[in-house]
C-alpha cells in the first residue's frame, strides 16, 4: 500500500503541473488535494513504523481521502460527456479507479482511530472549510474542470465537507475508544 500511495502521490503532483503553472506560488498549497492526502497516508505509515501516531492526523487524512475520492467521482460523472469522451476515457478510468482506491486506503485507518478532543474536531473541520473557500470563493484553486460543472463541484465539495466530517466525528464518538 505504501508504494501505491507514493506512486499515486507522485502521479497526482505531476497531474497538477498545468494548474501549478497558472496558479500563484503562494496558493499552491490549496491546489493538489488528492496527492496531498495520499501523501498524508504515506506519512501515517511512516509514523506508525516508528510507533508514533496522531489521532488527529489520522482523522484528518481519513476525511481528506474520502472527501476527495467522493468529490472526484462526483465531478467525473457530473461531467461524464467531457471526461469519458473517447479522447479522455482511458486516463479518466484510471483516475476514477485511483480515487476509489483512496477511499479503500482510508478504510485501513478506521480500526486504529480514536475519539478526539473538541478542539481537534474543530481544527479539522476548519481546514476543510477554508480549503473549500479557497477553491471556490477566494482564489479559484479547485482543479480545472469544465466551466459548467464548477457550481455543482462547489456544492458537492461543501456538502462532502459537512458529511465526511460529521460521519467521521460521529463514528469516533460512537466507537468509545479514547
């Protein structure tokens, strides 16, 4: 899994090369969502190997892997005619499978995740809200998608922020593990 996440992260950063070229340097942090979260998983595995862990970082990565995976699947199918046109179909099928894989990777974190303090929940939620605002309101750092799909992508992103955070927080609270 480690190797696949490293390769996926490298591919993701390569995939965003064109967007990095048109985005001011100081906004680059907000551009590569998918590779950022797959690389977060790589860091988690590295931390685990040294018997170091952070429940907050685990929950953050778990939410990010699921949110971005679901968001990408939504955007691909919302803009089906564009992304699955004969010229783009093969690459987009690979991207679809990689994002399904992101959610599968996230599932491996569930058994080790524990409850968080309220402050940790708020920091995680705050990060995703700020990221959504940067993507769609402040700076336009969302991935390049067909213009007709941007509003739907924005609402999907905001909705997935709420849903993935709420479901994860609920799960952690109900798990009873501290």
